[in-house]
């Protein structure tokens, strides 16, 4: 396999402006931090079910690939809202389907302002188990 080092694809513009939306200071800072460890291959902004999401795709470096056995890219979804809602996971599912040949199906990174995220994910998991 090819040697992959941390960094960012030269075609990525952190000043992306799409449909009246742009990456803010915190999203740019997060991408800056991620590129120190991963190879950032893609960034975008999307509106989905009334919410705005910023996302990126990260190619694992050789070290990460060996340590965690990741062969495909990992999705990072960033939301600025203080309240996490299940539709965020719907957005993740949408992206996983759209980029199914590119993204790892078992791993994604969610960045949110919601301090109660862990409990909300647990609650969603319990609700889903009850409906099966």
C-alpha cells in the first residue's frame, strides 16, 4: 500500500461558499487540527431536513491504517447546534449511502456542541431496539 502522510488535498478551499453558507472559524480550526493527523481529501456544506451540516472525509495515514485497520476514508460531520437530534444520524446515513464505495461503513466522527450527546445516543439506541 502507498505511504500516506497527514495533510490536506491541495484542491480543498477552506473558504468554500455554497448556497449562502461557508465554513466558520470553528470548522476551519477543526479541519486544521485534523490535517495534522489525517489526510483531508474532501470538505463540503449541506442543508438537510432544515439543518446545516459541515462535513469532511479523511483518509487514514499509514500509521492510523496500521493501528486501527482502517482501509477506507472516515466521515466527519460537524454540527453547530446545542441540541443533537436524530436527523443528524439520517444525514450520516445519507452520506454513507452516497459515498458507499469511499467511506468506512463502521466508523464516523461526529462533532457537536451538545454536552448530552452520549445519553441521547444511548436513548436512540434503546428506542431502536424496542421497535425491532
